[in-house]
């Protein structure tokens, strides 16, 4: 049988990143936390926590944490169905849902449904950020219960919902355009003009160049891992970049930013993937996500 009280200790260590902080959260001693983790590791015959600063769960540890998450979802759903006299508000056992999303969704529309959901449900959230082409891997590997993803492929054991598309524009300041593209936007001028790249997984700039120019171009780049800093850097003339339409609409209307090539957006479809257990018991979570996405994301071909 699984020792669920011990698994709660594992979850606390994984969430806080520390045996000491987990002990404070659980109101026990650090030695008690260490002993419970050791017993669990002996029970499963594998390391569950990589000791360090911070402590992190191993792959097996992550799977056990997600199992506890699913158990918590079921318990939360059951508690809501019981009569008021049977409900116990135990803040120590509030459930934290792990969800992955891309940075641009978090920076534009995704925070709204998350705030609406936690306000009405009492759940806590652990949001992880990765490129939209990789967030589905987090769900497939058992690290999260749901994800906003650019992948249209269904994940075994999960449900998929179309959200619409996040529209991007290749923009820069007028001064930047005058400096680098006085003779037009061509593969040759693009190879000399610094672009902005979020991280090594960010392929948006390369996708836009291939779509617009018909071939790949070796792009000089500034590395800038921040959605809102992309806009600021574009305004300050550091480089050109692919910015989400909601963040640059006003700047384009005021001519503080201009498109490199007029009417050439990059349209990135997004999908909501959610574990079936979570989908069945967290229907309000999916409803909040779909309601906001379908109101704010692009819903038809450009």
C-alpha cells in the first residue's frame, strides 16, 4: 500500500526545494522529513529527491508527486460533494496544480483564466514556462497535469482542446528599420540586422523569415528571455523581434513600432492538453481557459 502521508512529505520537499522549508510547512522537524523521504526511497527502491539547493524531484519522484496531485483533485471534488457539516478546511493539504504554458501566453492572456480559476476554487498553482513546442512534453512526462501547447497531436491519457491562435508581428523601431532596412527587407539585410531571441528553443524569428523570405537566413541575435522585454527592446532599437499582437497593437497604431514587412503575421495555433483525471474533475479549469482563449486569441484564418 502507498503511504500517502509520506507522499505529502515528498510533495512538500519538491515544492519548497528544501527539507527545512518542507518541515516548516508540515509543522514537523527536518529530521522527520528526512526520515520519511528515506523510507519512501527504500520502499520504491529508487532516489526520489536530488539533494541540493534547491532539492528537486527525480523522474520517479515527479510521477509520485503527480499521483498525489491526482489524488488531491479527487479528494477536493469529493469534499465539494459532501454536506457542509462533513467538510474540513485543512490549509496544510491544499492542492497545488502543476501547469505548463509558453511565456507569451502567460504574458498576454493566460493569467486571466488562472486567476479566475483559483479565486473560485481554492486551488494553488505551480506554473512552469517553456516554449510552446515543448510544453506538451511536460505533460507527457508526468511533470504537469495540463499544458498550453503548440502541438496539435493528442497525448495518450489526455484530452485536447483547440484554443485559437496567438498572432505575432515582426516589428522594430522606425530608427532601426531606417538603419538596417533602408534598401528593403531581404535575406541579405536580415543577415546583418540583429534580431531578438527568447532562448535556444525559440524558433519564431526563423519561422517568420522562412515564411516571408522563402528560405532560411543566418540571423545575428540578442538573447532576451522576457516577453515584455522583447517589446521594450524593440522600442529602444536593440533589434527586431516577433512580438504578440496584443502587446504591440498600440505601438503599431502610434508608429512607435513598424512591421518589417506589411501584413505578414506569423500565426501560432495553441491547444489545451489536460490529464483525463484532471479534465473530469476540473471542468471549471478548462472552462475558464477556453472562455478567455476564445475571447482573446485569433479564432479564424487570417
